[in-house]
C-alpha cells in the first residue's frame, strides 16, 4: 500500500511541476528563473524484448545547477511504475550529453507486442524542472533498435532507469518480499 501511495505522490509531484511550467514554451526561463532545457533527445521507437533501451539526451542549464534526471515509465494495463531518479554528476551540472537506459529483460512476462511510454524531466538545484520529453517504445522480436544520429550525442552512461518491467500486482509484490499469499 505504501508503494502505491509513494508512486501516486511522485506522479502528482511531477505532473504539478509540469503544470507550473506550461507557459515556458522551451525557452529555458520561467518568470525570470532559469530552468534546465532538454535541447535534443533520441530513442528508438522499436526494440526487441530483452534489449537494453538507450534514451539519449543533450541538456543544458544556464545556471549550472542540474541535479537529477527523473524518469517515469508507464505501461497500458499496468499503469505507472515508480519514478526513477538519476543523480547528475557535478561535472555535468551545466551541460550534459549521454544516455539513460532501461533493462527490458524480465522473467515475469513477455514484452512481445507491449508498448511503454517514458517521460523524462531534468531538475535543477532550485527544484525547477525542464519541460518533459516523452518517448514511446514498442517491443517485438522483429524489431532492431535504431542508433542515434552520428555526432549528436556522447556515448556517456548517465544512469539506469530503475524499474522492473512486468505485471506487478499485490500477489507478486507479496511474494517478492518473501511474504505468503493471502
């Protein structure tokens, strides 16, 4: 129950943060306050189940205060997974280029013909969020993951999206914790 409340609370936090930034129109400022700007992004829209999905970002912050990357994965029929937060290294706090990644191997369920949506925000040290960037991805054994355009992004690992894909219901959650079925 507390995990559900945490997930709902974090989704509310992110949505409210997005709503307060609506008039920005990608300018990097909110009423005179500098915010991080995701200038370029790329992710393959199709991958094979079990592949590691790389999501490339070029982000800058005029004040050099970038602190965290927030990633929210949503799956139809399952809902949102807990938000994953990746800390930005101090040397990347003004500008960063690289990728975050999602491990798509799962033992619980097949991802064949599943579609996920990833929403990414970057937060600065003052708590301001960038405009969101949304990435859909579909899974099939026929698909091959696209590579980003050459020379646009660095091959720098910015961190993993820490979610375990699959159907997560109360029975599975209880078993994962070593508990007994009800």
